[in-house]
C-alpha cells in the first residue's frame, strides 16, 4: 500500500513552530508534536539490514511509538487485535455508544482525566447494573469500552464505544443467559440510568473540589451556577444509542481492528497542504454518511488535533464484567463450556504448502524477493536533526 502524499508529520514540520507562536502549548503537547515529526526519521536512529542472498542493504528508521501518532498506532492496533481474537465467543455482539452532552464538552477539556474516567464509569456501571436486573437480561455481562474524543471534523466530541457479547453468565455461573437476537437492553432506560450516574458523579467531583474552571467557565465555580447547569442537564435527553448488531464474531474482529487504536485523524484522510491550509476528508453522518471535504488553516488544524491529546498514562481501552483483566481467562473458559457447541462442519481443507522463508526470522528482501533481511548494524539517534524542527518550516 502506497504511503499518503501528505502526512500529519508534514503538517507538523511545516507549521509546528507557527502553532507554538500562535497558541499556548503544554509540555505534553510539544512532546507529542516533536515525536510525530521525528517518527521514522534519523532523529530516532535506525537499524541497517542486509539481505543474506543478494547483499542489498536496507535502512529502517525507528518509530516514535507515541499513541497519538497515526503511523505507529496501526501496528499497535494489529497486535492488540490478535490478542483479543482469542476472547471472542460464538454469540451475537452488540455495539452501544455513550456520548457526553455538548454542554459538558468544554468542561471536559479542562478536566480530561476526571471527566473521561467518569464517562467510562457511568457507561460501564449502567450496562452492568441494567443487565443484572432480572426484569431485563438478568445476567453478568462482559464488554470492551473504547474512548474516542473526536468528531469527523476533529471537534471535541467525547464518547465511549462498547462492544458487548449478546448475553452473559447467570448470577450463580450455572448457565449462559442469551439475549434476544436483535435486542440487548432498552436504550431509553439505559440512557436515563447513564445520565443519572454521570450527573451524580459530576456533583461529587464538584463538592470535593476536583474540578477546574478557567476562562469563560469560571462562573461555574459558583455552586448556584453549577447547580443550575446540573439541573438543566437532568432534564435533557442524553445521547445513548445502539448500532445494528454485528453480523458475527468475525465482524467484531474487523471493527476492533479499525477502532481500538484509531487516532483523531489518519494520514489517508489528509488530502493536501497548500498555502498554509490543510484539506482533509470527513464523513457527514447527518447527511447519509456522505464523504465531504474541509479546509482549515494549518495552525487551526493542529489546534483541533491537539484537543484530543490524552493525559499521561490514561487508559483509553478498558474491559469490564467477565472480560475484566483479572478474571477474563477463567470466565471466558467458563462461558465456552456453558455455551452450546457449534454444529459440526466439514473438515477444513488441507493447508497449502508453506514456503521455508515464511519461518525465517526477518522480513523478505524487497529486491531479490528470495533472501531474508538480517540486522547488521544500528544507527544512533541524531538529536541535532530534530532540533531543526524548532528553527525551520520544512523537513531537513
């Protein structure tokens, strides 16, 4: 697959210094932009490989491994996806989305960690509690929850995607309780429960002095003003919705591969960088998901991108119920024992002969296609190379 003509790193190189001069940037934001600009360049060093058949030499520059870098996260996502494939059950899966109201998004920007944590907790506890209710599913469920903070146009839009198997364990772990094929839990009840839990948690954060109010949000520091906001949000219909059920476990895998380690924008969506403007594509979900084009000044594009920087060590993929890390292996094994055995199928075809090079330790040589690339040398990082990022408007 060919590399995109324009990458996020190109925008950072061309306009990163201008961004720093225009907007205040935290040390974390500066570190992230520097990492993206350095990714797969001499700044981070490289390793030299040599083909053991034809002698061709190949230099591979090291990755930054920053979780906000679009080049790095695709590989990390593939590794995570392979690990989670072993957890899939042969049942239907549902996809639910919990969204933070627009009135709270500016507050969430100033209080990312407490409010993103609260968003996770409120969504997870609502699902677990409603599913345990004998009037509904009456089961102990498990699910993956993934935080996204962006819209297609890079606006701040915090929401949590939950991928849930269609059923759960009975309260005494004696049998599997299956949900209906096309219905998991009543969304209206789930929405009201989520709203109540979030607002309760928000009020506790306020009472304990764990929220910050800066700039135009400063008036919210007054208890009466904050209470009025909370009361208005209690009357509002929050957005919780269930997408159509997945077609099967294989579809879940494809979804997880695309969504788990996605960053605010992929390089493939960036179309042009011209005259100080960035043009990128987006899906307009209000207009039948039609693909559209948007152009922004480069510094404003970077500003929108940096809205989605997560706090240090913040966990944006979490697992709950019987998929929680501490019980997952034993509970998955129990679920498989309790679920009906899949019908016997015809024996799988004989595997094709695997070429010997498939088991070699290194990648294939891109020149002769026969040999294996073996690492023969390391190139140290070049700090002076990245220092030019602070003094130039283009890559060295």
